[in-house]
């Protein structure tokens, strides 16, 4: 595999001294992030109607997230070799078109294989976008404004995290799950037109370095433990999160309106967590990397005995959203500290690790949910989260020595 860092460095080396800021392009990319994240996790709030309509189990419907993650991993590994020196603006436009195509395929899917095909296409977009997102930000604004551009990108992510699941649940009750996916298509079209007008041409020189940077980084035990710990965190998180709707419907016995409210609670608490984690990071990094997954494991286990009590479930899910949404900020901060001279290469590797972990988590969680019930899924989630905390602790020990 070719290093994502090489792509970033080669893309930006000739532009780092520019003074022009393409803020309209930055906001167009933020809208792209919003639509992408909304598309990726829309099935979470629609598992039950999707499964009923396609005559499959909720676990099988949840594999739609797993296959997106799997294709994202493949894309992040293969994309640098495929795209070569392609203008990055053209590449982004192609990915945006594919995002709309994915939504169309899913919305009109007559059967399960077609549904999975549409989700696979979305995975290509996910892997492609996140592999080049940092390079896009660097190309669009002057060096001293890159952090602001990335913050705007992440604003689209946070907004989608807050409203995608509850909005999907609500729209699903009004226009059906197919209509909900169709709603994303005009948003993708608006994104395409905006990017076409706002993004500058971004020609690229061929990369001259290969994958050795990433492989060499993994020889550092602290980095290796951290990467696996990050993967365990996302795997444990999505083993549970993917199957919240069927749990809330069959165990908590929520109505559609209550379900939407609970999902909205997770989103808003996550937004709050994202805002406050910066202050906590000033005090401790590894405390968060170890403490967050351990805390989420406790929540996962607590949902089993208290699952029938709506109030307790609401409190537990609010706490889950508060820390789960903020945790990636801590992991990206860890990456910058662990690999200060090769952060973008580590970022490319982390994209693959995270997406593979999401795919594995939703797959294993779905199998357990179908075969042994929600209790086994939640226990497995807690076990993997505890493993993530242990691996983060090992990364800390290696760093300390």
C-alpha cells in the first residue's frame, strides 16, 4: 500500500505558501461530510423497517454498515495507487456522484444483495473522502488557517451525528425508510454543484515514497498498542450502537417518537462532549483513552438489567453519547503526539483501522444479536471496550518507558 502521507505531502508541497483561502470550498466539503456521515449511519435508526421490508433479520440489515466499513478499508488502501496524479477536485466530484448513486441504489433496492451493493458503493466514498480530507483542507486555505478548516469539516460531522439518527427515525415513520434515503439524494446534488463551483483545481505530483513509513511506525510498540486500542474502541462501540433500535423497541418498548427522542439525546450529549473534551485533554490524554472505553463498558453492561426502564436507559445513553462522540478527538490528539513527524501517515492508517473495526463490530454484534439475543451483543461490546482500555494503558506504559 502507498502511504496516505505521501499523497498529503506531495499534494501540498507546492501550495503551502499560498494566501488565497477558498472558504466556500471548505463549507462545501463540510456539507459533503454531513451528507456522508448521515448516509453511513442512517441504517442505525431504520434497521427494523429495512429488515421487515427486505424480509431479513435486523442483524443482516446491520451488515449494511459493516460492508460500508469493509469497502472503506479497501479504498483507503488502494486509492493512492489508483488515482495517481488525478486532479483532486475531479476525484472529489466523482466521489460525491457515487454518494448519490449509493443512496439511489439503497432506496430502490428490491432485495438484500442490491441493498448491500448500495452500501458497498458508499464505503468507497467513505474511504476515499477520509483518506484525502486532510490534504483537501491544506490545499484550500493558508497554513495558519488549516485548523479552522478542519474544524469546519468536523462541524458537518458533529451536526450529522446529532440529527441523522433521530431525523432518520422520524422521517422513516412518515415516508418510509426508502423515502428517507431518497431525501439524501438532493442534498448530495447540492453538494456536487457547490463543490463544482467552489473547489479550485488541485493538480498533484506523483508520490515518490511508499508504505515503509507506516510499517516503520508500527515497529514502535506504543504506536502499535495505540492503533489496536483505537480499533478495539470503535469495534466495541459499534457492536452495541448499531443495534440500539431493535433493543429499544423490543426491550425498552419505546414508541417511534420516544425512539427519536432517545437518539436525539445521544446526538446532543455527544455534541456537548465534543465541546468540553478539549479542556479535559489539557489535563490528561491517556486518562481519557483508558477511562472512556472502561466507562462505556460499564454502560453497556448496565443497559442489560435496566433495559426496560425508559428513564434509566435515557440517562445511560446520554452518558454513552457524551463520551463516545468525543473519544475520536482524544485519539487524533494521541496520534499527533505519538507520531509528531509522521502524523498524516498515521492518519491514513487510522482511517483503515477505524473502518475495519466498525465493520467487525457491527458484524459480530449482528451475529450475536440474531443467535443469542441483545445480552450477548452488549456483553461482547463491554468486553472489547475493556480490551481497548487495557491496550491504551499498554500504549501509555510503552510511552513512559
